[in-house]
C-alpha cells in the first residue's frame, strides 16, 4: 500500500474512532473541509505542518498517521 493510501486510511480510522466527521476534524485541525477532503481522497499531498495539525486534532503522533 502506498503512503497516501495509508495516510488516508489512518485519518479516516482515527477520526471515526473519535466520533469525528471529516468536517469536524477539519475544524479541530484548523483546515478547510475541502482541504482535508483533498488529502483524504489522495488528490493533495499535505505539508508536514498540515500533518502536525491533523495529528494534534486526533490526539496522536504524525508517525501514527503514516504507519501501516
């Protein structure tokens, strides 16, 4: 599985486990829903800063977003 697919799967899984919709996660991470949607649908590669924001909103580490 490629890194973008793993990232997408992990974001969805972690958000679901916290009861967050992607829209709510985007709000908590300080991102637009459209921006997060493009990341999750693998249409956009996030910056390290964006990964940090997503990880913080999910109360996890950046590495946890990227491991299979």
